[in-house]
């Protein structure tokens, strides 16, 4: 009888130790997995959610997440206004839920929809834009061309279509300086 009690006590201690070790291992694996998450992984499940994004250059935008590309996020600000935010310029995002996408699971098509691809679509659209740069410069005009590491932006009066007579100058801007492109619908 005494031996049964002794072995039962040892088994209980072993089970408690195993449970504690398993709990610590789970916590460590959880921390390691969270350490693999990127901002993109946090944003991907947020399509349809309302968020507030702050970017370098002091721009703060609230809107519904419409699409998430590999290097950008498209927000619907309401009243027909859209904003393409460059992920490398994002400083914070408020309003994200607890969900995250699994790291490294973005589809091939989504991976190809990088910043330059999105900007080329905007250039084809020829819409008047407001361009916010990371140094807080704000420019109005039309995106003319997209290079490997730059854009050409024709400066003209806000809200006006690009007309040769209205263009004050064409500015070449490094892609690394672009924070947000806004378009009124």
C-alpha cells in the first residue's frame, strides 16, 4: 500500500513536470511563430475591415481594406476616395483583428502584384492624384511613367485632368520616397 502511494505520487510529479515542459514548449513555439509574422501577414486577413494607417510623411488614413498586394495596401476612404499605401512607408496600423495569415503562403499571382505593377495600372488610368512623399511633400498631378526604381509625376492643378498646357513640370521621384497615392473617384 505504501509503495502504491509512493509510485502514484512519483507519477503525478512526472505528469506535472511533463505538463509544465509541454506548456513552456508551446509558449516558445508560439513566440517563435509570431516572430516570423510580417506586417503583410497581419494585413492579409483584414480585407473588408476598417483600419487606420499612419505612414512616414505624417499621413493618416482611415478606410476599408480593399486589397493587399505584396508591397502595398489599397484603402477605400469613402466618398469615392481611394488610397494606395506603400507598405515600406507604413509606421502603424490600428483596427486589425487578432488574425494573421500564415507566413510565406501568399499566392504566386499576389506575389507578382508588387508596387510597380500597381503603379503601372494607376499610370494607365491617367487619373489625377495626390502624391504624399515620405518627407511630407504633397504633390498634385498624374502618374506618367513607372521605372524600375522611380516614377515620373506630371505636376498640374489638383483635380484637373492631365493636359499639356496645364503641366508645370514632370518630376522624377524615387520609389523609396513614395508613401501614399490618393485618388478621388
